[in-house]
């Protein structure tokens, strides 16, 4: 398990450009297709500004929700992971997506960073005033659902993912002692 004192969860900052681009390239080499990994030095400033806009909910399409992005940074400046905290759910996100999405860079997996990343992001959800969180993962993504279970997630059900028919697991997290999931 990583040393909690060695890690900080921060909102994206331009002074971490090189560290983010390094992580994004690693995801791209692994074959990740998400647009957030197609960032390079020339486009990072616009990318960070877009992430800040998303957190404020400026001009979001009706199908999108405000979300805050965080980077998990080690004391040596390496960004080991990223998370996205959605401030509310749409009916679609209730089926697949949930409140939090997270990724640990390929070279740093199986070291406990995912568990720590999710724990810190759940703390941010509490601070935002959420009383519960719902997270999802593919049914066969053992690493992800173990991270959720280590953080107190309770398996609610398995649902068929729209359009692709694969199963997804849905986990609920009570963030307030009085909240029932």
C-alpha cells in the first residue's frame, strides 16, 4: 500500500504539464482510446481550462453533468492516477458510469494506488455534500471491483450495459453515517 503522506489529490494544474503528458503517453501506448489521453504539451492549457469549466458546469450540454477532475500526485511529482467526480447522475449514469471514474497509470497498477485514489475521491464527494455515491465497472474488471470493495462499496446488482450487452457491476457507497444505500 502506498504511503498516504506521499500522495496528494489535486485539481489539474499547468505546472504539472510534463507529468500529465508523461502519464497520458503511457495510457496511449497501452491503447487507451479516451480523448483525455490524446493531450500533448501544445494542448494541455486548453485541456486544463476545459476541465475547470466542466467542474463549474459552464455551458454543459443537457446530457452532461458537472464533474471535477483530480490527479493523484506522488511527492516526486509523478501523477500516478486520475479521477473524475460527477456532481450528480443522469439516468444513463445511474446504469453505467456512476459518480466516480478513475484510472491508474499502467506502470503504477497493483501497488495500491487505485484504492487510495478512490478513498481520496470519496472524501471529495463527501465535501461536495453527496450522501451516497454509485460507481460501476465491467463485471470482469476484478481489479476495479476489488478497489471498490476495499473502500466499502456494496454490490447492488449487475446490469446489462446498453448497446453492448456486457454485464456491469454497480456499487453503492454510503458517504454519510445516516445514509442508506
